[in-house]
C-alpha cells in the first residue's frame, strides 16, 4: 500500500493537532502530500513548514469549520480547482461532549453530529466515485472505543462514533473487491486535548491513556493490512469483546460511573 500512496495526496481533517497532525507526520515520512483541514490556520501552517523541511512534503492548508453544512463541498471544490487527486482520505476531525443531557447545549450537540457524522459521510461519498473510477484509493475513518456501546453522559458522541464505525465497516465490505480500502480505527483514551474540549478536564491525569504516535502507527499498519476495523491497544480490544458478553442494560449502566457529574452535597 505505501508504494501506491507515495507521492500521492491525502486529505486529513482535524490536522491542526492531536491524532490528525500525527497522521500527517507519519504519512509524510512515507512520501505523501497533504490537504490539511481544520479551523486553526497557524497550527496547520507550522505543521506544513515542519513537513516541508523534514520530508519535502507539499501541503495545502484549508481553514474550515466542517460542522458548517456547505464546507465539505467547498473544500472539495478548492482541491479540484488545484488539480489535486485525493488518494487517501483521513476523516479524523471530531470532538466529544461530556455532561448530563439536559445541561448540554443543543447547538453544540448538533455541531458535533454535523462534524462527526455528516462531514465524514459527505467527504467519503463525494470522493468515492473518483477513487472507484481510478480503481484505487483508501479511506481511514477515526471512530472510537465508545462506538461499541452506549455511553451514559456521552450519549450523542458515542452514538456518532457508532455511525462512523458501522458506516465504515459496511463500506469496507462493499468496496474491498473494487480496489478501495476502508478502515475504521477505534482509539480508546489517547493523550490529546480531546477530554479537555469534551468537558472532562483532568481525565488524562486519572486514567490510563495511549500516546498519539503509538495509536497512529498501529492504525496505519491496520490500514496497510486492509483491516475492516482496528482497536489500538490490547486492553481496549478486550473491552470490545467484553461488552458482547454482558446484557445491553448492564453495559450502559456500567458506563455511568465514568462520566456521572459529581453533585454538590445537599445542604441540611
Ligand atoms: N483522544 C481520544 O481519547 C480519542 C478517543 C477516541 C476517538 N478519538 C477521536 O479522534 C479524533 C481526533 O481527536 P483528537 O483526540 O486528536 O482530539 P484533538 O486534539 O482535540 O483534535 C481534534 C481535531 O479536530 C479538529 N476539529 C474540531 N472541530 C472541528 C471543526 N468544527 N471543523 C474542522 N476541524 C475541527 C481540531 O482542529 P481545530 O480546533 O483547529 O478546528 C483538531 O485538529 C476525533 O474524531 C475524536 O473523536 C479521540
């Protein structure tokens, strides 16, 4: 696969930091060029400069809020106008929301759904016909360990990642005989800004977490092996098996202890 992808272009969403930036770093060392997409221009420009110096990588930076409905199409128009053909799509941009449903801002939930689900689905569907016409291409969709079960106090996020997992696995099966690889990657807790942004600050200090370089390295191996789904870390993988043996009510009940907000003690 890496021979096929060397000197080709990858579109990486959420490329300003965290897993997305690391995907770009590790793919750059394999000779790929990038369209980097996220909202923070400076971070992406710094990454582009780093990759150019280290690997001679060409990068196009597109600033975009992918939760805006017209943005996926605008990005693809810009890419087409520059004559770039995308050989690898990494749908990585995403965020989570932790909190009680009634205390959660509904507009933020809808933005998350548009980013995690709609943008992922739209970029995939719009890039697929070209890949099929050429007879090759690859898509790596970043789902989550939370995709395997409902998660109390993180319900909409976990459900959005279940969409990404099921969507990707179905496409994997549909497309594998037609030259296209689709791999869903389902990380567990990983050292990025994810939990701070989701509303669970300090989470990484209290829980075991994997490093981004490990998660990305293993995920790219899974892509090269044309895996349907990959869960980085054997403990995380075991968890995905465990939830299959427990009842659904038990599984979701167990999830309550992770994110249940602590209420102040009632005054006497
Ligand atoms: N870290 C974990 O424990 C973990 C576990 C499972 C799954 N994941 C998944 O991994 C993916 C990457 O997250 P991360 O852990 O690397 O977190 P992160 O460091 O917060 O990175 C998130 C990336 O998404 C981009 N992004 C957020 N909102 C966006 C928007 N509206 N439009 C465009 N880009 C947007 C951010 O860039 P800007 O802010 O510059 O836009 C950033 O580059 C996400 O899909 C997340 O759900 C993470």
